[in-house]
C-alpha cells in the first residue's frame, strides 16, 4: 500500500490560496489520489480525485506531476469555514493518514 | 435519501460488555466499511465489505466482528469491550469501482462516540 506524507498543520488567512502537498513515493500504476475534508465531530467528506495532471471542481483543484509521486490540493480564496483536517489517500483500500489540520484566520 | 445512518450516536459501556453498532445505507452501495478515529488521529480501517456475504479485515480488526447479510446493513460487533476501544466510529459506503475496488468517493455517517470505562 502506498504510504502518504502530509504536513501536520498549516495556517492561512481568509482570501488566500492554500496549497497542501502530499507525498506518495510508492504509488502504484493503477492508484488514484483522493482528498477528503473533515470538520470536527463529523465524518470525512470527499473533495476531489485525480489520476494525473490537473483536476478541478467547484471546491478545489488537484495538481499531479508526471511522476505521480506527489500531489497538491489547492483551495482558492479560503474562508473561515475551510478550517478543517484534509486527508490525502492513495489506492483502493482508502487508508487515512493523520491528515493536515488547516486553520484559517480572519 | 437518508444516506448513511448510524445508531446510537453515543454509548457508554463497561469493560467486558458487548454491543453492536448499527450502520445502514439506502444508496444501494456495494462497498461498506468501518473506521475508528481516536482523538487527534486520522481514521483507521477496521473491517470492510465488498458486497452482501463478503467481509474482510482492515488495519485494526482485533476485537471487532462484522457481517453483511444485506446490501443495506453492515453492523459492527464489539465482543468484549475494552478501554482501548474508546473512540469515535464511522461507517462509510460507496459504489464499487474498477476490479471490485471501492469507488474513491465514500459517503460517511455521522459517527458513534463510544466510551468504555
């Protein structure tokens, strides 16, 4: 199983763009990369998924370089309500790591 | 659709007691799973099921049993509760993706907060 490494925490201010990078050196050929968001006392919520290059939806963008050994979740113009833990997952068994705790300040 | 529902929301057990955490989904998802989340930690996979009658172990299966007799329900049984099982338990479901793997978009329930004293 591909192991993922993310920063434990990040701070940002309202209106800024936030980029959270995840390292996954042992990603397998067939593995997709998925990001989840979790607010306190709630279950995680799917944000975005990708295989290569760039994926964008109404919430975020996901950038994946050609070697696929890392990926970057980009949150444009964050607000206070984006304060949450963000998890990067790789592969089919959906193993969650510790995630990145994002704190957005006014 | 109600989505993924879990009962109870809160539970306190004494060491050695047994109980079943209930999970149901009404989205006709093939794949269901159970996770536990300890304070300040990520989620750890306990057991999962790729369809009715089929279950498999995750990262931390010891002390837990599961069965999947219907597509909708996936109960988690604690055989003899221990303080180390104090945690928040999340159930999730998704469609099956390629080659029987789960779709990466899982839907999570609201969680059951369990305390074992």
